[in-house]
C-alpha cells in the first residue's frame, strides 16, 4: 500500500502561502516523494509502496517531519477545505521549470484553472493506493479453477473490485468525511447555496464531506461535458478515457488553446489528459517515460488501485491514521472477493447520487440510499457492509497475530450506530462549543500538528537520506533541462499522437 497526502501551505497571516515551493524541499518535477499538486502552495507527500500500514505511516511521518523543519513561518493546513482565499488569482499555479515536460505539467494546471476555477483545485485529500502481490494471482486462479492467464485474471478481478468500491463507496465520506463546513472565502462572491454556521462559515447540518459534494471539483460543470468511464473491463475503461482525450468540446474550443502566444490549456478536448477525470477510484499502471496512463493500462493492465475519496483527517497530524488504513485494506479485500456484475447506467447514476447524498446529508436521521433501484436506510446498509467484512478482518488478525483489523471495524460499526461519533459531527460540535468559525477551528488544529512535527525526532540517517533525495531531484531536473528540447508545439503533438495511435492499434 502507499499514500499520497496533500497539504496546503498557509502563511502566518492565515491565508494561502504566496511563496514558491520551498527550495529546501527539492524539485517538484523530479522528487519522487515530495512534490506539488495544483498550486505552488499545495504540497503533496507520497510514500513508496509499503508492505503494511505501519510502514506507510512511518514514512509519511518522517517525510512531513523533515519538511516541517525547513518551513519558514508557515504551517501545513489541517483540513481538506482551504481558508482565507482572496479570489482565483491569489492561488499560484505550480511551476515545474523550463523543460517541455515541466511546461506541459504547468499548462495542464493552467487549463484546470480556466475550466473549473483555481479555488476548486486547492481542496486537499488523501489517496490510498493498494495492490496484492503478484504471487497471489496464480494461487487465486487455482482456487477459482480458472484457465485465465494470471494477468487477465488480475485485470478482471481488479475491475470487479473497483465496481464494488463504487457500489459501497459512500461509506468513506460517511465514516471519514471531515469537511462539513467551509470558509466563506471559498466562494469568490461570499455567497453559497448553503446555510450559515456563523458570519465566516457555511455548512450543512448533516454534511460529512462537502469536498466530495457538488461544490467540489467535478468534470460536469459545463452542459454536455460530463464523462462517465466504463468499468466493465480494463479495455473499456481505457477506451472511454481515450475517447474523452481525443474528442473536442465546444466550451473548451471557445476558451481557446493558444491565445496571443500563451497556452490556456493543453487542448480543447473533453479532458486534456486522463488525470483530469475526477473519480473516487481509479485503476492504475506505473508509467514508462511520457506514456499515456490509458495506453499503459491497455499495454500492461492494472497494477494497483487508487482510492481518492478520503478527506484529510483533521484530528491526526498525518492526515490519516492506522485504523483507517486497516479498515480500507479489509474493505478492498472484501470487495475483491465479492460477486461484481457490470454496472448498468441506472445503477451508476444511483451510486453517484448516493455519494452526493451522503456528502451533504449523511448524518440526517432516516436517510435512505439507492441500492439496486430500491430505497434502503443508510444505517442498515452500512451495518450490512461492515458485517460482510468481519470474516476478512478475523482472517487478517489471525495472519498478523493481532486484533487490529477487527478493532478497526468495531470503531466504524459504532459510527453506523451513532452518527455523532463521525469526524464531521465532532468538528461541528467542537466549533459550536468553542464558538469557532471553520477558519479558527482549522487554524487551531494546524498549529497543534505543527507542534507535533516540530517536537518529533528524526534520525540523522533519515535526515541524510532525505537530504540526498533533495540533491538528486535538482540534479535530475538539471539533466532534463540540459537535454535538447524540441519545439514545444511539436512536443505536445508527439505526446498526444500516442493516444490516437492507441485508438487505431487496439
């Protein structure tokens, strides 16, 4: 498993940091574990693939401890939703240097800003990456009495896993959602279709994760631009993204690609590149060079699953804790082993509505969701989901000689019985009790986390290792920029030509 944790750098004044990505952190273009997401101010901490939750969390803690030591009067924001924004142009877009690759990454983000607005892009989250070892698949094929080659079996069951994650994915914002409120400054004119919590804060009384709701980043903000990936198999999924990358869209054509000699976006297609498609879960394959993600899937299948629906855990300095990871691991395995028929259009629509309903109203008494076209009480369905996970948790505990997995499920089961135990309910309760706006709540926790990392010990050996990564990242960027750079227009044409060739070849 691996983690990707986004954190917004915030100035001492409380607003988004206007400074560039700290040079002491290395090159965001080439550093493997410490980079930027959309903005210069939106840091992303990445772990390598790890064997268990403890190893992943230890690496994440060490990397954040190292980064904190090099910050100058700034803190990392404790919540997913940003605060004290001063409009679109107060958000600096990430810069990756002068190479063609660096320019492409920057222009892609410029395009996101034009298409969806910059504010949407500085919402932070945690991504959970997970896979089974290669040795699992031949054994599983034998258990299933399957004649499929291991890679084909892997792809088939990973896509089945994804369909089941989508079916039950609403449990993540319900159990772990930590964005029931948002700063007024998130909305440029200070007005939103949400109730007021206080003069500085909007909220929804029973919300769990406004980040996952319809105020967050989506691909359907313009009429006719919504895309829906097909999860029937890996080929269909890749083809649906390739179609979006190679199909022009009227609103983006009118926006223009290169205006007065400056790029506004990479192209005028439904998606500039695959990463623009927002989904709570993705099948992934490690890229080779400048390979298209969809093409990598078509060539080599699914290597791992990326879950993208976790809010930053405001109550934990790392943004995620071990109980969450134990639950996610158990959920992944349960969804892999369960039957997973194809998703119909009607079912897919119902699942998307479930996610929105839970994001905005998840703790509402008596809330019902759509399961197979029929209404079912959220709490009833949630208990059934966790009960189905119990045998897997028991097995994992026997395997590890612990009670960690069953404890993780017990905690989440209690949240199904008592919505007041969810982090979203706890946040609103604390804000009321302390008379805090969302900003003051988030700022208080951000300072607590700052103290945690400032006091946390980091070994000399670990510091030297991270120092070496920083030095190597600058050397790698310098090598890329020293290499001959072809005309940038031609570079983009060559990059996107692979997607058109893929459509013809496969």
